[in-house]
C-alpha cells in the first residue's frame, strides 16, 4: 500500500515538501512486504504517514523498522522529529498513523529509516532513486528473506534503460517492443550490457490480471544493485549535460 497524492502549498514550499514526502515514500517502499505504507503530503509542508505490518524485532541486524516499535512518539522526539499526531493504527497488525508538521520533520524520519537499513535495503533504495531520476518509475524492493526481489520493468521502461546504458552510438537504437521477438531481443541486449551480469528474461503479460509484457531481472546482489544504480546515475547525469556545438562553447 503506497500512494502520494498531495495538496497545494500556499507557503511557496510546495516543491520542497513534495520532494521530501516522495523521498520518505520511496524509503518505506523499498522495505517490501515487511509492511504496507501510505504517504500523503499536506498543505502545511509536512506529510501524513501510515505504516502497517511492522515486523517483529530482530537484534541480530540493523533494522529500518526499529523506530516503529515501542514508544514511537518518544523515539521520534528523541531523534528531533516533531509530530502533530502519532498513534497506533486501527486493526490487528502493528502499525502507526503519524502526521509530521514540516518538510524538515519528513526528512528527519527518512534519515532515521535509512540509518537502520541493511546493505540490501540500501542497495534497493539507491537503485530505486537512480531509476526514478532516469524517468523509470519502478521500485526495487526487499523480500521477507532480506534479498532483492526480481526487478520487473514494462517494455517501454526496459527500452529506456537499454538506450540509457548503451550510451551515445551511431547505430540505430530502435527495437520493436510491440512484438514478442522484439521484447526477447531487448532482454538479450540488456543482459550483454556492462553492470548487468544477471539473467534477464522477457515475460509475457496477463490479460486477466492486467499485467503488461515485461522484462524481468534475476536476483541482484546488493553489490550488483549498487553498481547498476551508479551506472544509471552516471548516464542520467551525462545525458542531462548540454550538447556543445562543434567549434562552439556550451
């Protein structure tokens, strides 16, 4: 469960507030099925946050959910995070309804969550942020066994990723992703790119469950996900640089 509708912000900080709320939404989203969540920016600049299904404590590892157990209001206060509301959510699953008054409080909660992430969760977050920055709206998430879930991209996003990672080239970049052979060809081309030393397969969609044709990445390790995230970030930054005309200056 995740969504991010937002209201207008009459104070002029709408962009800052929206960015902070979206970063919190992504940080919670990469934790995968461990708990559902909902983040909604409010007009005061902060956000309303709901988390559900907070997993049981495990003292053997860093824990991104540690803040959501015990006396949550005091835990947040101890970390300098002001709340307008902080109470147990209705239902049998351990969860919380929290209202944060400012974008600063939202950023502090995001930092608190990130501070408890293990290596796999940090890699999932880095990959998600890099892909989103490249215009690919997908979440890399962690499963119940603390491994990266297979990353599934729709055909259009997979083509965007291939074009981005292959870099500038004189060769035509067109692949007909409307055909099964074209999608399978795209999966093969992705698998031959640097930083992608995993099995990548075309996967047919499902009309009954409304799933599109996809390209699915095999299980990435934390190191592989971080490496891919770095490659995507570099290519995205390079693509954003203004082109210098021949003989001129940018």
